[in-house]
């Protein structure tokens, strides 16, 4: 057993302890290095109907799928069929959101860099037929702006549906068929699927929520087909790492080397803890090491893929519980420490006076979420009201009020409770007035 495998086995043992403590039913994890690929499954696929999780078990990778959508688009760019700087209406003449000026001027690049500014968390189920994506995009005509284009990054699922529809129009295929032909087949990703009819032929997990009364299986299992460009792929950990290796320049013939590099080049600077967004990928620096990353979340499933291209090192984790993201954060920090002696510190609260905190008091809202920040005996408290999200037959209650503290300039962190360590930051206009609170990477206008 080489040093890399020894370290990986030690990390897997620690993850298993964390998994049990957190009540996460199932986990798959892996690393890819110059010295080999090491993967492992832990726990079970379902709390109700358990099978052992292996490294062949399929998990929903959620929004990591966005990087696949962007990869397909860059294939079309390399083929001379798509220009990122062209207006969306060049390819979709009937495209509209509520703001007509945005409809006319938004570009393809806006879609895959999260700066279009319109409401992004829209998961309308337009059915499972081949016209579902076209119907979804048509229904976007009433989507309002949360901010003007290019004002601030705000994570946007709806924009990737538009990107997927552009792929359909250019290729003359369904979105899923285009991905199969342009990405999955060339890269040999034979365990990456969009449709339940394909997934159910293999061992796969279901999503869960851990509650005070016990662990509950969540439904529905699939996300709507129209959201496939934003988050529809299921894969096993080995294919997820193989996909990551390709984006580190593994040599498979698909995109030009300069195109791969372009995808990982910062396009929009966000802040110090998110980093920047490239073409769908998020880019951060870890003590001088470039990290290229994306995570994902669906109904009770969470995923993480991190690439360190300069080190030819990738690591990934997939979980089948809503609270799996806490395991991802611990796993990420442990891998960096064990293999590179790099510390990615957790956010630390800064002592603040009530006057420093009172500037943030107010209500910040977008469709599906309202965040109310108020002072309570010198403590800044956040009350988050959630009114929607991914379709779920058993939606979670809004979380209880959470204490928040400053952890940087115009930055807050939740210091206790179920949202502990969640970060937020404030966006100011040219007059230094706070206009938005970015919470969970989405902007919420101050009202």
C-alpha cells in the first residue's frame, strides 16, 4: 500500500466516524492522484431499503452537472457553432424575461457565469417529454430581476436551463442526447445518466433528511427534466473523478487545451470565500494552490468535486442526506491538510459592537426566501423563511432564528445551529449603500 492509499484509507476511516455521528446513511468518496485513483463507499443506499454503498453506487451529483452543460457549450464554441459573447436571442429569438432590456441584451456568457440578475431558483415541472426544456424557457417570460445584469454574482439555476435549450437548438437534439454524444461517450463516462429509466438498472441511493424523530426518505426522487442542464446527472464516484481528471488535462480528445483553461479562468470576482466564477466552475486559492470546484444539492443528496490542476489531484464526495454538506466541508479540509499541509480555516467571528452590527438590520427578500436580520440584546439574529425550492413532497420547515456574527468586512457567518458556518455578504452600490444580502450564493434585495 503506497503513501497515497494509506492516507486515503485513514481519511475514509475518519469520514466513516463523521458519517455515523451526523446520521448520514450513505457516502462515497475518492481521490485521484499521479499515484492512482482511490475510492470507497460507506453506509447504505436507503434507510428504508438498505443496500451497501460501493464505489459503483450511483448518486445524484446535482449542480456539478452545470459544468457538464458548460463543457457541451464549449464543444460548440470550439466547433464554431456558438459564440459566448453573442446575445441569447441570436440563438433563441423568442427568449424573454420580464425586463425587456435584459431579454434583448443578455449574452450566452451571462448564463454560465451567474450574472444575468434574474430570479434563479425556479424548478417548474414541465413534464418529461422532449419539449419540456423549451416549455420551461418559454415560461421564464415572467421572471423578474433581482439586480441589473453584471451587478453581482447570484447563483442561477434558471439560466442553465436557457443554456441547455441553446444546446438543443444548435445541435438539433435533445439536451441529454447532445451531452451523451459530445461528453459522456468521448470521455468513456458509461455510468453517467439523466433518466431514472437508466439509473434504476444500477445500484443507486435515495435522498434523506435527518430529523429529531429519525431519518426520513425524501421524495420525489428525480428533479424535473427541465432542470437537467442545471443539476440532473447521476454518476458513481469513479466516473465523477474521471470527469474531473479530464478537466485537469487528462488528455482525452474533446476540448482544445486553451478552451479547458478558459473554463477555469476567473471571469467574475465574488469575494474571498467564494473566490471567482469561471465558465461554470468556481475558482479559489488555497495558500497558493489553485482550486477549481463545484458542489451540488438535490432532494436529500449532496455532492462535491474539487480539482487542483497544478497538482494533478482531484477529490470528490457524494452523500445521500441533506446534512451531507457538513461532511463535505470536513472532508475537504482534511484532504488539504493531509496531502498538502494546507489549512482552509473555518470562518471566525469578529468581536463587534452593536453599532457595527446595526447597519445590517433589515429585511432582504427574493421569491422563495425572506431573511430578516434583527438585533436581540446585542446579538444579530437571522430569521430565514423558506417558501419553496426543489419539488419536495415533504418540505422542510424554515429553520429557527440563527445567531450571526461579523467574520470580515461586510461578511457574516452563522455561529450556531443547523446552518452553522454558512456565510453571507453584503453588496453595496456606488454610494456605499447596502442593496443586497448574498445568502447561500443568492442575492436578496433589501426591502
